[in-house]
């Protein structure tokens, strides 16, 4: 168990507006890191229940050894507010986590913006709504940006940070530094449909569904292939580095086979063809999508093997997770 504290004391006071699954998890994360958190939901009664739920969850995490008793005490100290305006007044950081409804986001962000101080940073947590549209709902757009946390937010390290067109660069850097300070792994991405994670995740799901519909495998078997084959690599390496290690010439050959059997959606990308033609086939040639010295390549491959072995040992030590049946 490793706990992080707020980097350089910022922000000291954070408002979490919206107490669904994401809002509760983020509120626990912030409070455990030492921030003073104000939590608010749609009504005072829902806010009261939300406070009870986040404390109950944190107690379960403490009992499981996931957080310390000191962190639990900080979560128990989460404050509640009567509405978004009260929560935002005097806060240095406002985290809006209302449901994915554009009209509701406009109402909540407008209330937060009107009550917040001029220097307050306001973020909207969303998995798909356009950040540049959301930015029109606040008064000081240079201090607004989007975030996309992942469920469960207490433990999933990745956070997409999405600046709007008018977001101040210093604000982006400050938010990224804050997230790193509490143990997250932020990535700054552009404001496109689905951002990066959902675009890739949903593409994977569509192809997984096609495999089931084509009769290749059951949902359980597809899940097993994903988590124990290429998914096994993903905690450590992204798709470009994995492709480089496999060999882009190998990828091109696989694409050609897939294209022959499944159509043009699997046509080898120009970015792969061009690199193969130039001899940039990945780690074995010293360059693919990334470049590698001999020393870097050797270090990468041995580190890859070390990490895969450690992960395999961890998975073998864990009890199996019960799964459902086909429906």
C-alpha cells in the first residue's frame, strides 16, 4: 500500500460536484491524499447518503489494507454542501462529475463558475462530451479543462486530461503535476470524439463482438484470449511499442491476411507499409514507430521479460474470479 499526498499543497480545498460512482471515488482519492473535500449531490438528502457511502467504502478499503487508518480518518472528514455554488465558493479546485447530460452539465458548471473565485480551476469529468462545448458554460475558460477518470477511480492510475481551446497552458501543467502528485498517470489528449481511451476500447469491443457473432469463440473465451495474450502486455507497454517489439513487417503480413479474409477495414496502414519499406521494422532494426539504440533495445527486451514473468507469477497467486454464463 502506497499513499500519496498532495503535491506542493495544491489544491488545499476541492469541491466534488456529483456523487455517483466516479464522484465518490474521486472524493475518496482526494481526501485520502490530504485535501479538504466538499461533496455535493443533486439534493441535500442525496448528499447525506453520498457521504455515508463514501465513508462506508473507505472503511472497507481500510479493512482490506488498501488505505491506512489515517487516510480513512481524512475520508471521514469529508464535508458536505447544500449545492454546487456553496461547494465551489472558496475552493481552489472544482471537480464536476454530473451525469453525461449536456443540459445538466451546463446548469451545474454555470452554478460552479458563478460562485467560484477568479483563480479557481474547474474541470469536468466526462467520457465523451466535447470539452470545447462544455467550456462555453463557464465564465473563465482559460481555467477550465476536461478530465476523464476511469472506474474504479481510486485505483485506476490513468487519467485523460483534455484542454479546451482557450485553456491556459500553465493550468494544464499545474493539473498534470497535481495528478502525478497523488499517484495518477495523466496523459494530455485532444478534444476528439471519445478522446483516446474510449475510441480504442470501443474499437476493441466491436471486434470482440464480431468474433462471437462469427462463431469463433464464446464471450468467456474471447475475454480469456484478451487478458492472457495481448492484454497481458498492456499494463507495461502501449500498442506502438508492442508493435515495434513484434516487428512491423510481421504486423504488415498479419494485416494482409486479415484483409484477405475480413475486408478492407484490415488493410495494412500506410504508416506501417512505409516504415517496412524503409527498413524500420521495430526494435530488431533499431527503429519503428520509436527509435532504439542497441543498448536501449537490449534493456527494453530484458525488462519486458522480467515484467511479464512477475505479472504471470502474481496472476497465478490470485484466486480465480467468478464469471457469468452466456446469455
